[in-house]
C-alpha cells in the first residue's frame, strides 16, 4: 500500500496523488459492492430459481432412489418396523414433508439403520487417536453415537415437516384470496384451483404443486371431495383441512361456493389477526430475559458504578 502511494506521489505530486489514490480506492470498493449486490440479486431471483427447478434432473434422482430401494428390498423385513401404526405414522410424516414416493419409507429406515451402525464404527475407528480413553468410555461413546444415530433421522424429518408446513401456512392466505377472486369472477372450482396454482408457481411453489396435484387427481377421475381430502392429508394443516371440509360441505348441500369462500376468508383473516395480536402480547414477557441478561447489568454499571467508586475512595481515605 505504501509502495503504491509513493509511486502516485512521484508521478502526480503530494496532494493530487493522495486524492487520486482515495478516488481509486473508493471506485474499487463501489465496483466490488455493486458486483456482490448483482450476484446476490441473481441468486435470489425468482426467475433463476424457477429455471433451476425446471432444469433439475428429477428423473435421474428418482431412478437412483428406485435402484437403492430395489437393492434394499430383500432386507426390508429387518429394517422396517413390525408395527403397522408406527409405519403409518412415519409414512404420514414423510408425505407431509413432501416425499410421496413408495420407496420413501424404506429409504428412511435404511438411513436410520446405516447411521446406527456407522456412527459407533466411527467412534471405534477414531478411538486410537485418544489413547487416554478407557475401553469402557469408548463403549459408552459408541452406544451414545448409536442412540444419536437412531434419533437423527426422526429429528430431521420433524424439522422438514415443520419447515414445509410453515411455507404452506405462509402461502395459504394469498391462495385463499386468489381463490375467492377466481370463483367470484365465474370460474369453476377446478379451474379456479388450476389458476391459483399457476399464479403461485414462483412465489409459493410448495402450495402450487399441491394444487396442481389436486387438479391432476380430478382429471384422472378422482371425485373432487376425495381430492380435497387428499390435499388436507398431504399437507397436515388445520387451515387447509378446514377449507377442504368447507368445500366438501358446499358441494354436498349445493350452496354457493363463492359465498362460502368469502365467509371463510373473512374468518381466516380474523383468526390471523388474533394470532398476530397474541404474538404481540407475548413480546413483553419474552423481552424480560434479554433485558435482565443484557441491558440491566450495563444500566446498573453506569448508574451505580460512580457511586461505588466514590464509596471505595472514601473508605480508603478513612482507612489511611
């Protein structure tokens, strides 16, 4: 840096060199910031995300998963749980997480069994690096690693389900408003669901895919009531389950779909407002612990600190 500045001073003089150097550094920082901003905008672009999804080799991934599931099929009796309720529960969670393949359950339990074996073996393999550990401690760590390996797939699945349901819950109000507008404009229920799914393809792809699957089932010959019930089961959300039940009752009793959707939209908007007010009311209680841990020590240090220092000086003078 000093060498460059001296070269500028030799060529331009003292003050022009410093000014030129500052301008060049500012220009370099500006160009770097502009490039980083352009890269961030390009990465976060909805168009780029959609093109990446369209160009993703899903068939290759599906064939690979099918090959792995076919290789694991002879061992499925040893991997899968024997209780039907446990398999149905995990299968429902996999569907709620977005994994609707018939091989998802086998792959899930295969990963669980692999982690239960691989993590203890990793502990035994790395134990020579720690000669101070006794055999009992190594065995305990291996058992703990196997137990953690049995819990890790379940924790990942719960997190995946929560994340997907949160995305669906965020997208549901927009979809409901668009559905009300489409039905009131004269579209039928199937056409309205198709239009809403197309409109949400970029902003909310998860809900768009679910609505597209509903339309695919209806075109394949599944009754609309059953298709809506399947939608509620796949998502696992109470809001969508309530909408599906409302539409099923509307079609059963022959009432107006637009009026029912408008009433449900108003009730859902009130419910969402009440949930927001509830979250706002909890802020005061949640702020107690950060205030006590972070703000109050500094406040007492500033407010009481000078008085404590003066008392220390007074007592030290009395002592002398």
